[in-house]
């Protein structure tokens, strides 16, 4: 199906959102795996993908890293917008399959990285991250890393629908969207989502 805010892109997504999330989360938790974030087009990712498609100059001809890629939505948008190379990175062991299927569905080629890149040097000129500030410990780990990457002259852009741990004091707003979402997973049917550049 096509995410509502990015109709140009087709993804393999869960359509029984609430039941699938609960069932899969319980089953995966029992064997020590994370919830199926890759099965949904989250608001931050949809907003970020929309921004990339509408502003292709941000990625065109550049090496792009889609951090915490999930379904691969943002990585696919970057490839469609003319990025020279795109790497989707996610530590969830099932994400690579989702990204591969979704890239094929959209006729784009993506590299995949399963390593935990937080705190590591990266070659990418542009780092894209959708919906990553939902957890306090994760946000605290990302802040110094994103700050360092931006300080090296890399472009770090995040999409966020108002998650609790977003470090707004370090960010410059680039665009704001009203993104339709699944009420089963969010607290409303539309999430105000802002695309920010790390400064």
C-alpha cells in the first residue's frame, strides 16, 4: 500500500495495525526481539520522506544514510530523489528483508547496514532519521553523535511528530506537515510532523 502522505511510494505494511502490533510484540518479546517497527509508516518517516521528495536538492548526487530505517521509506525517497548512494541502517534483524522487498517494489537499489552505528564515524554526506526520539536513553545516545556529525559538516535531518525527547534547542525547522497516521498506534488520526536540521 502507499503511505497516505507519500503516495508515490509503495510499501509492504501491516493493515491490521493494532492486533498485529500487540501479537507480534508479545511473540517477539518472548524470544528477545524488538517490536515490528518496520511494518508501519510512522509519522516522522512519512514527513521526512515527503520533504526529501519535495526538496531533492538535499540528497541529489550525495551519499545518504537512512538511520533506523524501519520499512526503508525514507531511504527509498532519497533514492527516488536522486541520491548517489543510499544505505538503509537498522539493527532489527528482520528489517533488511522489509527494506529489500520495499526497495524492489519501488524499483530502487539500496545498500543495507545491520551494525549499530550510534557514535561511529560514517561516510555519508547526508544522514536522515525519521521518528528516532521516542525513547529517553536512545535520544541521549543520539544527541552527541548527531551533534558531532553535524559539526563535521554533514547534513543531519530528522522527521519528528512531537516525540517527548526531541532536542528542539539543537534543531532548525525546515518544514511542517499534517500526516495521516494509524490511530491504533498513535494518539490521533493526524500528527503534526516537523522536519528539522541538526545545528
